[in-house]
């Protein structure tokens, strides 16, 4: 199978490409990425010379580029490309609309024109909005996004649904809970906590720290996406969750304990506008129809993640440095095939 993976230099996308190549010898992956601040080809150094892999630098909203790429007899598209940081979307929504909505529409048009056999849209539990203390979102739950980021992803999901129902495009949507693991850009909670703690820097916690998230190890998400790609039913939505609900403050304390760091590093800060209180997913559909369950317990996965960041300090100190973008563009910005 010949895959076009968009956003494959980002956190989840790069982990998916690695998973695909390591577990499917008959898959060929073409990685299309714009290489914005969170896209990093260093995430794929271990597989960049594989005969199963090639990279193209570009924007998914570039219709001519997408047409040229899809002429390469692509069997399936897996769309990870997205602006994904809620705080950045609150500061300015335009890049999120451009990539997450317009970019998805351009990809859908290209996939339709070239009769792509599968189109997997990678979405998020944030499209459902916020939950109270009880209950879980299932695939039929209403969409009530509360941030510009979540709204842009919900819009993309609705476009995907429309293209399936109107044109018969074989689109499948996955909505995952919060991912964590290796190569995550250190502005997201777990990667930020670990790296700041290692350097004995303050760890910002929004509000009272009692916002709850369901955490999913990235390799488990990748295995689920690969399974949906192969065996999922077009037109369907699949929730992918880790089944591990943890409050932000509990999570921070757990990581500090594992690193033998003091709780005094915690710094409570003004809450994010419109901060969703709780996310939780009902993933029984994926389990019952495709037989998927997460392999790694949260405790095992967080230990593995901490160990990776401890031995990968060169990577994340470079990523966090102010002059990183200049360095990165000099090294990788012009690479394409």
C-alpha cells in the first residue's frame, strides 16, 4: 500500500510513520509536511534512509502540489496535518482555519479527483466540548467545540462527513484523547512538565489544576489508526482513548515524583479562556468492531516517556531554544523529493 501521510514530521505523524514502516514491510510512506515550528524531520532520522519512505516539503492547502502528489498512485491518505495548540489558536485563529479547514478541503478534493481508496482524517476528542464529572463521549455525541482549534477540527470533520455522503469518498475519522510520548513538541503538558522539571524550571498549571484529560500513549494511537486504515468502515468515526483519566495537577505531581523533583516547582497561573473541564471517550465501538485495546498502561508508558526525554536532551533543548527555527531551516528547510 502506498500512503500519503500529511503532517508526518509532527509528533503523532512521525510516530505513525515509524510504526507503519516497522510493522508493515509492504507499505510505502510519502510524508508531506509544511515544516512549521512543530514539524521536525529530526523526528524521523532513524528511518529517513528507508526505501519505504520519502519526504516532500509543502502545504496541504496548495491545490497544485496536492494534485501532483496524488498523481503518484497513492492508495490512501492519512491526514495528520494540523495546527493543534489551543493557546496559539486563542491568540490567533487564522492559521488554524487555513490548515485545519481549507487544507482538509483541498486534500478531500484531491483524493476525490484521484479516486483514493481510503482517506483517514485524524481528529480529536476536543470537538465534543467539555464533560461534567460523569459520562463519556461516544461517536454519536454532538459537537460542541469551545476553542478556535477545536472548532477548526470540528469543521474539518463535517467536511469529511459531507464528502463521504455527497461524493462517496471513502473517508474515516478517528478522534483520539490526549497523546503523549517521544518527540512531542515541548509546549504540550506532559513534554513541558518533564523537560522543565529536568531543568528545575517552574511548571505552569492552569487555574486550580483539576481539569481532567484521558491520556493515550502515542504508539497505542498509531496501532489504532493503522487498524482503522486497514479495516475501518468508510463513513464511520472511531474514538481512540487510553482509558486513563487524570487531573492536570495529579499528572504534574506524578511526573515530579518519578523525577524526584520538588512540588515547589509547580506554579499556578491564570486559567486559559474557555478551558474545558473534562474529556473522556467511550471507545467500545473500536474494541467491539475491530478488536483494539491500548497495550501500555499509563504508568508503564509515562515511565517510558520520561526515560526518552532524559536520554534525548539534545533534541528538546534545541527545540526549546530561541534560535531553533534558524538552525532547523538551515539544516532541513529545503529538503524534498
